[in-house]
C-alpha cells in the first residue's frame, strides 16, 4: 500500500498544500502558518506523512500521522 503524503510549499500567491506527486495545489493560503494548520488536519484525517518546506524548498519539518511501526526498522 502506497503511503499518502501532503506538502506545504511556496506558491506564487503565498503558500500551498499539495498532495505528493501532484502538480496542482489542493488549496492556496496567504501565510505558511495557515497552510500548516490546514495541512495537519488533512494529514491526520488521511493518516498521511506531512512535510513542511521552507522558503528555499528544503524540508524543514516532517510529521507522520499514519500507522508507524514501533520499534522502527533500522
């Protein structure tokens, strides 16, 4: 089963939430904070991995809201 991912990324109109592998934004927000708040809710509902990208495009934070095995493989 393929894991769903959600990404908060820069957008010409501010910040956007994008599903992993998609070229189109799910929703666009004026601030990164608003995009993060909405993205966390979506990720929790989907049990998805959630990535927050900085202004430079690099991942600055990552959260997993899915079914993580414990202990992690290593």
